[in-house]
C-alpha cells in the first residue's frame, strides 16, 4: 500500500505539488494523467526521495520515507527512463545488481526469458536497440520484486507494443504489486489501469474510473489535446 498524505513538493520556489493526498492498494494499477509540465515527474521523484518532501507524509504500509528511509526505498522501484541505465554494463550485470541491491529471490534466467533477453545477457546496453533497452528496464522491475513500482511516461515507452505492456501489468497485478505510472497520453489507457488520477494545479483534481469518458475529462482540465502516443 502506497499512501501520500497532504504532501508538498517544490522544484523551484513555488510548490509544484501541494496538499496532495491519495492511497493505492496492493494489486492496484493507477495512472497519473496530465500534459507535460503539470508535475507528474516531480510527484514520482518526490515519492522516491529525489526531491525533498516539504510537507506531509509518504508511506509504504508502515514505512515512512522520512523516518524509515532505507527500508522505504528498498520497497519501491523506479527508473525514470532507459537513458538512466548504464550503456557500458551488460544486461546480466544490470539484473545481478538489482537482484543484490533489492535482496530479490527472483531467478535471473526466468526473468531474462520473460523478456526475450536470454540471447543478449552478455551484451552491453549500448549494443541494444531502443526496444531491447525498454525490455531490459521492464525486466529490472520484475527482478526487483518490490511491492511498489512506479513508471514515468509508461505508454510512450511501450508505444509500439501495447499488448506486451498489458501482459506485464497483468503479471504485476497478479503478484500483488502496487503500480503507479504517469502518462501524457490517453491511448489505450482504459484497458490498463483501475483508476485514473488527473493532476491539475498541483493536486489530484479528479479520480476517474477507466470506463468514464477520459477524453472529455482531460479537455475539462487541459484545453490542449492530449498526446495520442507520439514520442515525447
């Protein structure tokens, strides 16, 4: 369970996230929606402690980001994008490093097979295609086996393979993982998550069910059209 209670985060002088509250349950998949610049990435960075928490509390079950920081960070997994992986390290090295740091019991051979990475284990990431790097990143999430997983602009990462993305999210849900991802796109969103949080003026302005008219809600808060799956 991930809980954010009345949190405030600042990237500059003025709060980007202010008095924001939500709770996610085990096995729940939720999306944070909004255009570029609304504060989606700031929120994720704040939850994992990359930005200072000015006010409020963030917890995973009873673990507090501020009071139990080390244990909290071992319970959550977040990679901002494939660009944040090391191009000089092999696929195998990345998997082994995550397995060790997050004390995971996941089998590397099984995880590699899940993402068709077995033939590439000894390749450095700078030898792989963009799609293969995305697969490596997704494999690292599964390898971590963390109870809470967060993804930045997940739909853009899987622009060309929504079926694979849905399969991954179903797998995480069945394994009781709490998943939070951001997106600037509504493309295929209703098939992927349980709730949709619309971020507006630093707060959760509306929580939608996936069968609601997400496009109409989007236009209500953001006059410009949402991204429909194009590269960001």
